[in-house]
């Protein structure tokens, strides 16, 4: 704004225009695209400069990106959601029966190994047997579906997809429980196992189901997260899948965490032998463990996983997103 001095000089002093906002200069959207283009060009130069054998070694040493792992799991979930209910049902029954070998394997270690402080760590190795059979055999286990079938729902939210997920969860969970009760009846009422092994199964079952509802829920959250993480790791396509299955399921047993599938065998065994009431088993164990597994597998792991790939997935799909069915 102008002002005049009495010395006979007229001096105009103009204030510089004020910026509307004071802060770091915002980068235009094109800047990130140019940066990505420069990085892509740099990678291409490296690939051209490498020898054929060197470039192949780079690819072999590279891990599958998170976005591609997500796509593997999501597509597997889509396939499961399209399967006929009869296939899901019978696969779930077989899985429920075979998961009983986790209880049997743990009981065998407990029966024949000498008592010591490190025994729980070693007998937890037997807990992995049922999971190896079920997962390698591609059977329907409820807690695996807390990740695989939820990712398609997050990718295309809608009531129809929600119903598809609920349908699969209900069929697989019910079938798993039926298979667990069949296995428990086989263990309890046939002469397959001797008194020593049955005593070990009884002790393990009581230890798994003796906690209250809140403790059961809390112990089930890590188990649900570990199974979801196991599914994600297997989808990464590494060669040591058997070791990963054994390690992650061993951790469930060694940590004293609660899993609805193997735990249902223990609950059913105590119910069928008259050592656990129906109401106490359902309210004190089954429902809290079920909710804890779902919370750990779906709410914790799945949402975190979706959060780390959501922007990449949305950018890659662009305007050509597949509409919800």
C-alpha cells in the first residue's frame, strides 16, 4: 500500500501477496507417475544389462508381491464360494474327522514320553498331524475360510456376496462339528485306543475346555490369526509349505491357544463320555472360541492384509471393476 514521506519523495511500498495456506508444497499427481516411470525405466535398464542367468536368479530370489498373494487368496476364495454345498459339506465332515489326529498325536507323545518340563513343547508337535492332513489334503476347515472367503467380500462388498460367505461358513462349520463328533465317538467307544492313551486324551481335553468364556475367547484370537497367516503364507508359493504348516500349528499348541476345530474334538469327547455338559461346553468353550477365531482371522489379520493392498488393487482395477453378483 502506498504512503508519502514529507522529504519530497514519494515511495510506494507494496506488500507481497500472502499465500492462502502456509505449509509444504503439495506435489502434483503427475509427480508420482513420473517417479514410477523413472523407476520402471531403471529396472528395465538393469534387466537389459544382466546376463540371462543373472536375471533368472533375480526372479528366483524375489518374493511374490503382496498384491499377487492377495490375488491368489481371493481367487481361491471365489472358487470356494462357487462350489456346490454338497462338496463343501462332505469335505467339511472329512476335515472334522481328520483333525482329530491332532488330539491323537498329542496324546501319543504325552503317553509315551517321560514327564519333564519340556514335554509340552514336544507333545505339541503331535498337534500338527491333523492340520498337515487337512491342509495338504485340501479339505474344508472353517478357520481357513475366515481369510479366503472374506477377501472377495471386501473386494466387492454387497449383500449377495455377504450371503455367499455366510452360506459357506454355516455349511463348513456345521460339517466340521459333525466330523469332530464322529471322531470323538470313534475314540471313546471303540477298542482302538488303550486306557493310557484315553487317559491322556481326557487330560488334554479337560485342559483345553476348562477355561471360562472370556479366557477361551482371548486364547482363540491368536489361533485364528495364526491360521489366517498360514493361509496367506502358503499362497506366497514358497517350497517349504510342510514346514510352515508344522511351525504355525505347533505354535498354536505350544502357546496354549484355542482352536475351534481341534478343540471341538476335545469338547465332543468329554460330552460323549459324560464329563462335560452340553450347556457348559457350548457357552463356556464353543461359542467363545468360535468368536475368538473369527475375530483373530477376519477382523485382525484379514483387515490388516486388505489395508496393505487395497490401494494397489483399486489402482490396478481402475474403472473396469467387476460388479458384485
